[in-house]
């Protein structure tokens, strides 16, 4: 039994030196590797969260920029609309003034033409009256005749 005890102690010493030490080193390396992998995974997870937050912030900024661009476009469209309406009003006013001036010119022409006709008729009536002495009734009939003739010419 004593021999077995000695052999057991020798075996235990040999196992401690050749098997237990390398086994413990291998377990320590394995523990370090797993610990590094866990740290790396946590670091990657944190980076992913940060990247997600950055992407979310950039998306929010992009949406705000798009909203700003839309608002600017609406304001520009409103300003252009007002400019177009004001331009159309000015053009309509200009056309109205032009039409009024043209109407006045045509009216003045018509009045002048009428005056010229009345003058020529007056001269014609006067010459007829001078040629022959007429009674009041004859003069009135002659004037009415010439007025009727002038009305038909128009």
C-alpha cells in the first residue's frame, strides 16, 4: 500500500507538472479568448447603437431640410402667384386705359365728322336759302329734309 501511495504521489506530481499546468494555461487562454470576444461583441453592439442614433439624427435632419425646401418652394410659389396676378392686373388696367383712349378718339372723330357734315349741310342750306327766298314753312321743310338726308348718310 505504501508503494501505491508513493506511486500515486509521483503520478500526482507528474500530472501536476506535465498535465495540470498546461491544462490550466489552456483554460486561462480559453477564458481570456471568451472574455475578449464578449468585450468585442459589446463594443460592436455599442458602435451599432451609436451608428443607429447617427443615422436617425441624419434622417431627422434630412427630413427637416426637405420640409424647409418645401416651405421655401411654397413661399416662392406664393410670391410668383402674387407677381403674376399683379402683372395681370396692371396689364388689364393698361388695356382698359388704352381702350378708353381709343373710344374717346373714335368718339372725337365721330363728333368732328358730324360737325363737318352739319357745317357742310348748313352751307348747303344757306346757299339754297340764298338762291331762293323761302317762307318759314318752306325753310323748315327744307331743313328737315336735309337733316333726314344727313341721317341716312350716317
